[in-house]
C-alpha cells in the first residue's frame, strides 16, 4: 500500500529565541525559548499551566527532507548505519520535530519553555501536555547510544538523548 496524498497542516504559532543558530545544538538542554501562538489558538492554552512539561511538535522548516532510509546516527560515520526511523537526525522524509519541554510560564499568547531545540521563527504544529502516560522508565537503546555521545554532551550515560 502506498499513499502520496498530501497532508495539510497549519502552524499554530512560532518560536522566538535569541539563541544563535550555531549555538542551539550545544545549548539545547538549557536554552529558554518562547512559543508565541497565533490569536486564533490562544484559547486552546486554557489549563496548560496545570502541567510542568509540554510536548512541542514543530516543523523543521530549515531541514531538507531526505529520501535516504539508511543513515549514520548523529551523522557520525563511526556509528553503525541504521534506518532513518531508528535515528533522531534532521534528514527525514518529513521534517517534523518533537521536544519535551519544561513549561516555565504563560503570559497571554506566549509560552516560555526550556529545552526546545528549534530555530527562531520555527513553525509550531501542536502542543500537548506531558503526563504520566508518556513516561517509560524501562527502555532499551542501542549500546552505542551512551558510548558515542556528542562531544558537547557532558551528561552521564543513560540520562537521556
């Protein structure tokens, strides 16, 4: 079965950050950004401050969609090739990004969040609350995941991606 029907989505808002593009990957664990919703969607934020964390789904508008289905995770050729769906890089059939972020505050249409690794003016597709339903503690990952962390990573093994 194959379906090339287009999927139409509308952005609900945009990212605002003063973090330089070159610094986003390095600062992604600590950076603070704003998500500014378009007026038509602000009412949908009712109750969001009851949650400490939210899932942000965004369109990686600067990424070039890729037809490559076999990739080196993190673009690192020393890592074994894997399928694109077993890697978290930007080169994907559909450049959709997802981040679990800490919700710091809400002021009108502006959500201030920590850990959103998106460029300034990135379109936001959706926001969902992060709750216990989303938490898994016993997970399996490839052995290389902790052995070949990015050089900028200073976290202990097993503390997340």
